[in-house]
C-alpha cells in the first residue's frame, strides 16, 4: 500500500459512512493532500465548495473533536513536502500539469503494490461473455481504448459509449446472452445516465467493476469493485493518464485470466502480417 500523503488520507476515510457532502470534502482532501494540512477550515470549505460547518461536521464524523484536531493529525501522518511544493511553484502552468500527472501515476503505482483488486477485476471481466464496457462523455475514450484492445483477447466485448434510450436495451441484451459483469469508466463530470445505468445493471444481476477518479465518486455506491485512479485538474480540461494506464493494467489482468488470450494474439498477428495491415 502507498505511503504517500494521499494514500494515508484515503486510509483515514475508509470504513466511515460519509454523506455526499462529506465525500466531496474527502475527495478534495485526497486530491490536494500536499496542501490540506496547512489549510484552515474556511479555506478547505472554499476549496471543496461546501460550508465551513460542513468541514467541522466532517472532522467530527471521522472521530476528531473538531477540524483543528484533524489538521494536527494530518500534519503528523500526511505531511506536505513543502520544499518540493516550493520548487514546483517555479514551473509554468503546463509543467505543473505534467508534474501533477506524474504524481497521479505515482499514486497509482503505489496502489498497485496490492494487486489483488486488479486481479479480482481481471477474473470477473474474463468470466463475462459478453463483456459490456461503459464510458460516456469524458470517459468515452477510456472505454473505447479498453474495448479496442480487449476484443483482441476476449471473445465478445460490447462497447457502450453512447447514451440514450437504447442503453437499457443493450444492457438487457448482454444479460440475456450471458453477461455476468460490466466494466465502467467514470470520470468527472459524472453523467447522471452512467449512475442510472449502473444502478439498473446491478439490480439486474451484473457485477459492476468501475474505474473512477476517486473512491468517493457518485458511482461508488453502485459499484461492486471500484479501483480509483486520480485525474489531473491543472488545465482547463481534466487529464486522465492514470485512468488510461489503469485500464491497460486491467486488460493485462483480464488476459492473464483468459486461457486462450495468447493464442488469440498470435492468431491476430498472423492475420495482420498476411494482410500487410501494419507498416514496419
């Protein structure tokens, strides 16, 4: 498990039943782990977009006497690396965005020190035929990339990257044909249709595996197994290097659980060579 400030914060929040507002505060704290121990309750409230009393109630919900006690605790267990932060202040906005993604990838690497959630996800996805892969709006590229490569090793992958009235029909068809699991990519801003689709899918009996930017995302309560990968927020539009890489890691885990994955890849390579599909 990671020893980073973000991971320690994540561990602090585990096991607590948090309200939606409190999950929003927790999410904000994880994303800004380096600075949070130095923020006042008012500053944290402004950063999370909640009221100052909500921050106080959040601290009490975690078992502290109030926010000052929580902040003292954070300075002990999740200290900010101030020297590094000062150095990063000299970067321009583009460099800062890249540095933010590097930190996100570090967090992902640390999380993968325990491979069991990814391995379990790989087994679930491998066992589902067909395999629906859901991703709308900002997450559609993640879903499409996963589905493109997954189709090379999995016998039946169904990409669900367009919303609308047909979504429920496509989920029903996958269930009728034997699907047991659904993979979802969910990134901010979270479309309401994704939440509704996951709720219906679970109700119908599908096991939902989700890649989201946070364990506190709105899709969490509709997921059987959620694996978080943070997004970058330093530019006008979020960047998603960590969710993309996590998708490739899940592909690897799924391929490991498919007995004929290697044979399928070799057969594809042979066909591609015969067709002259790629330029060497």
